[in-house]
C-alpha cells in the first residue's frame, strides 16, 4: 500500500503538469493582456518606441499603429502601439473580428520620449508634448501639415488612400509577407479610408493591395467591407457631440482654427434627424475649444454625397463660397460627389478662404 501511495504521489505532478499545459494558452493570453494594460504606467524609455496615430482615432490610425509596431519589432526596434482616444464602432468591430487586442491609451508624453507617428503629421492632432519628443519616424498619406522636429527622421509619405497601404508597400519592398491578423488590419485600413473604393483618394494600387491582403487574411473583401460599413452605421447610442467628434480634425484655414468633422454612414437619415442637436453640439464645441467654427458633414456613402449642416453664418458663407452653392433656410445643403475630407473638403475650403472678402 505504501508503494502504491508513493507511485500515486509521483504521478500527481505529471497530471498537474498536463492540466497546466492545457491551460497555458489561456494563461499566456491573460498575461499578455495584463502586460499591455500596464504599459501606460511604464516610461516610454522602458517600452521602446511609442507608436500612435491621431487624436479621435479611426480605423486607419489604430490599425496602422499596430501594424507599424509589428514592422519595427520585426526590424529589432522595440515598439508598442498606443491609441489617442476611444474606438469608434467600426474600429471596434475590426479588432474584435481579427482577434486583435485594443492598444492601450497613451499616457503623458514625457520630454524626449521616443515616438513614431502614423496616419498624420499635423501637430494639432497629436498629444501635448509632441514638440519635445524624439520623433523616430512618420508613416502617412496626408500632405505636410506643420510638424517640426529638431533632428533628422525617417518619413514615408505616399499618395495612397491609407497609412495601411503605405505600410503594406513597405512590407512588399522588404519581401515580407504579413501574418494573417496584420494583413487583416492593413486591408481594413484601405477599405475604411477608401469607403470600399468609393472615395476619390482610392488609387489603382490600393485596389491591388486590398485584393492581395484579403487573400493573405483569408477574408472575403466585399463581405468584410459591408460588415465594416454596417458597424460604422451603428450610431443610435451616441450623443450629438459624440457624432460630431467621431471623425474630426482641426485645421488652420484662412487664419482661422476650424474643426472639420465628417460622419460617414450608409444610413444618413438617422443623424440628419438629429439636426437641431447636432447644431447645438457644434456651437458648444466652438465655445469649449475656442474654435472659430465647426464645419460638419454627414457623408452618405452609398449615394456618394455629403450634407453640410451649418451651425453659424460664417460656416455657411465658407461652404457656399467653396462649392458655389446656396445653403437652404434649414441650414443644410447636399454636395453631390463629395466624400473625402483630404482630397475634396479641405482643398475646397482652403481655396474659398484664400479668395474674396473677409469671412
């Protein structure tokens, strides 16, 4: 009996070990989540490069941060992806579908913190203290927008529809095939920023890249795009201010500080029904942020048109001059074919602000 007990006792560690092995993947996932959540408490020096996109992040800003962190780490440059705000419904859907952990919020940016920036080079869209940070590199698809740096840095700016497109081009140049999840993020960036190729920012190269990435990620391109658009349209739970702030950027146009907000949706009737609340939200933002104006558009993705909702006489005058239209007595006007803030809205508003009398 004593021998049998001894043998049984010897077998216990082996049984426990096999049980632990079965639980190991869950334990590692939990540990990874805990480590990621604790990263904001670490200094940027300990965490390597902090990689992030713009404030009020969209799918491209979040996905590109994760993808670029992956690229940097593959080049033996320690990097961690962060976000500068909460996820919108579309981005939340993408990360959940691809089983990608949500990047942690960036904490206070310390002086001389080492950073890498994606999907913007506009200082108004970046965290406080960016002027004192050590910028390692910028990956973007927008025009130069005033960010300065005390030292030389790597910049990769290309006229493609998304930062995800630029990052895939970089991977191809290095002859690197991205993992499934990374490919899915790159694809999502392209589909989001191009509105599934409807936006005039879309290039032939973006379309080729999207097809290649869909194959690598094992995704049906059109079905994934439709699901993203459906997620983007789920806005009933959001307040008027949240709708105005869901996709928004600050620009200096004609010497004035303007917040240009775009709400892209396949179901425009829902936000348009909240016009009064949206106007009030714009007015509150102007006062709260000491802006000159908020210029707000509801973009009907399927019908490829933008509806401008005015909250001030000066905003009305600027839009009327930019598109040579007349804003109705209800404070709205439909702009057929207008989809892109980068390629259509900003250039038209800048041209209008530069010409004619004082706005």
